């Protein structure tokens, strides 16, 4: 596992477009005497760039065990006295002090996820001094319909055999294979329409990993649309680092949102493109579509998530639940857990709060067991 992580970090280090853009931004942003935090320092190259730019102290935060290798790299480059390494997730650590500059570039392929947003919010709230610089501080998202026959054929690999393999009917697996996002590099020639802005993000104030875009654009050529490509750009001290098909390739590929049934269009056709991502726990629920000439192709990743599809359909991130007697009972049960009380003692302590069906014989015991028992089942009866 460690070898895999080191290889991954070395490949990122070899991404000259990405690394040099950050080096220029760090040189522009970090001033002599600054305190800097490098969140997710990997092999320590951004930490060293900050030292070379005059930082007085750098806190290099890394959750992986490669933090010891980063320490060696920093020491070998003569800056070991300026750097303090902190092992763990930044959200779990106590900042030794606030920094004027916080560097973070551990973005996912679609830029944001619920965990990335938590990291950014925590970095701004606890690690960055008021008025300090988060690097990068802004991002832009872009979306475009793409033609990619090879990618579609790979996902629809049993089409030529009538959705059969080894004499078995595997047709039930086809739609779930298309019901998810993939990472893929596209060439500029894959774009069927001009890229459309899919949102601007202030990374210092972002609250949710949500995306909603609806745009129209003319088809640049006759093509079969096999899905949507999504990518982002980062604002690095005034220089935009692109990660899409129209920019030099970086270690970040594009997001591919495929369509099971391609949409055939002619040059000049007006294309209606829609894409939406909604947080659900640590996952994102994606829905996407393309429409043209009265035809519409759409998909979502509901079928591919390891979650209950019906529950996802009911999920409303803006709903504010009202307190009720059952929730107050759950709170009392959880507050009774002190490492000394038995399950029976916990039940006896809260029994007077039972109402309705939870007052029935055995119902309270089942509720306590579901919440805090050895097999934590989650929902009550």
C-alpha cells in the first residue's frame, strides 16, 4: 500500500503543468516571514516552494505514512529547521497557530466532494488567519457534450453478443454500468459543442459540494453524443490552471458522465445540456441529460450507489426536520451511554419518556439495542 501511495505521489510530482503553476502561485503569494500550512503535503514539494519563498514556518500536514518520506525530502533540501510535520487529517488536528497562507490541492476529479468541502471549511475556520490567502482561492467548472465511441463501446462491451456472456443473459448489468461517473481524458476533437460554464466556486466560503447547471449550445459538427465531460479550473494567484480538453494535460482527468443510448445530432442543432450533483452523506447523487431535435437522453448514478435508491429519491438537502418524541427519546438513550451502564440500565433510565408504539412491551429494548447495542443496526423498530 505504501509503495502504491509513493508511486501515486511521484506521478503527481511529475505533472509539470500542475506543479509549476503552483510553484509560481506560491512564489507570488508567500511573503518573507509568513506562516504557511501545506494541507496534504505529499512528498513535500509545495512545502519546499514555500520555504524558498521566505516562509518563516511551514506546517506540513499529511495523513499518509509517507509523511516520514516528506520529512527526508525537506531535510535533504536544507529546510528541515523551518518545517514541522503533522501526521493526520487536518480536520482532526489542533492547529499550532493560524497561517497567513494555506495551500490545498487535494481536489477530486469533479473538484468538490462532501469530504473536500469539510476540509476547506475547516481550513478557513481554524487554520487560516482572518484575511489570509487560501491557495487556490477560486475555481470554475465547465461542461460539454462529447463523442467517444471507444469509451461507449468499453462500457457496452456485451452489446455485440446481444447482452449475453458465456451463455448467460447479463442485460440487467448494462444500465448500472452507465449509471456512474468515470475519469477519462478527452481530446479537443471529442467536444461536440463549445464548453459551457457550470459554476464558479469561492473555495474560502463554499458550503456544499453541490452543482446545478442548465445550458444550451449549438453542435459544432454532426456526431453521436456519448455523454458529458466535466472539468475545472483553479485560480492560482491570478493564473488559471485548466484541467480540461482545451488545456495541457494534468494529473487531473475529466469527469465522464456517459449515456447508455447515444444522441445523434447534426451540425448547428441546439443542444440542451443539464447536470446536477447533490450531496448525500459522503456521496454525490448525479443526474445528467442532453436534449436536441425533440430527443432526450438522460442518466443518473442512483443505481450505482451503495445506498437505498428509494431513500435517495426522498432525500431533500434543504429539509429541516422537526423534533418529536421519538427523537428526544433517542437523544436520551445516547446521552445515557457512559461506559458503565448496561443496556438494561439505559432502558430503565429512559423508560418514562416512552410514548406510542415505543411504550409497547419490548419496543424500548429493541430501540436501545438498535442505537447502542453490539450490532448497531441504525434505525429503530
